[in-house]
């Protein structure tokens, strides 16, 4: 008996491509500092809902793509995305049971730790930001999480991504 193959992976990768585009979309200067961590949020969503489809290798590959796109040190974003996805995976069973507002709080901590690792890597390369505003993307990502979760959950059900 033939094994059915899944043909809905394009929805996941299209959302990741959209996340890459949103990450480099021009914003006004006052909003640039609080740009959400789109790739980290998308990876967290797909890993929470489909851990057999999106994992560490996906995070590493998207991080390398982000490194090339941003012009950062090769492997910097890959490391940060992989570490943040590792934290999400280790908390996966708990996170799935939490309501969205509690998921946002947990992801605020995860994304904040990811931003601290990013700050450490930037300090090693000599590009250290002068203020604590580098944590603002973690806050905006946590505030956007419920809306992104609901939108992606609708998309997942609409296109039957399983």
C-alpha cells in the first residue's frame, strides 16, 4: 500500500519566506528598534503545532538565510534561532497547554534570552548597541504572539497542514 505524501509543506515555507521579507521590510526609524522577531515567532508556531515538520535544521537553515540577507556574521542568526527553537522545543508540552497570554509571557522570556545571546555575539564582533532597547523586539514579539498564533492557526486549518 503506498504511503500518502504530504503536499502542504509549501504553506510552511511560504510563511517562512514572508517572515524573512517582514524582517527586512523598511520601517520608520522610531519603529526600527522594536522590529518583531518574525522568524523566531514563525518557527515557534510551526514547531509547537507540527514538531515533526519544523525543527532545529529548519531553524539553522533559516538563520543562515537571514545571515546572508542581513549581511551579518555567517552563523550568528542561525545560532540564535536554533537556541530559541531549542528552548521552545524543551517547553513544548507545557506551552501547548497554556492559554495564549501565558504562552506570550513564556515566549517573552525565550525571545529575551535570544536577544541577550544576539547582544553577546554583537559585542564579540564589536557592534554593541548602547542602550537596553535591544530587548524591545522580544516585547513586541510577545505582544504580537496571540494575533500571529490565531492567524497561522486559521491558515493551518484552511490549507489542512498536518
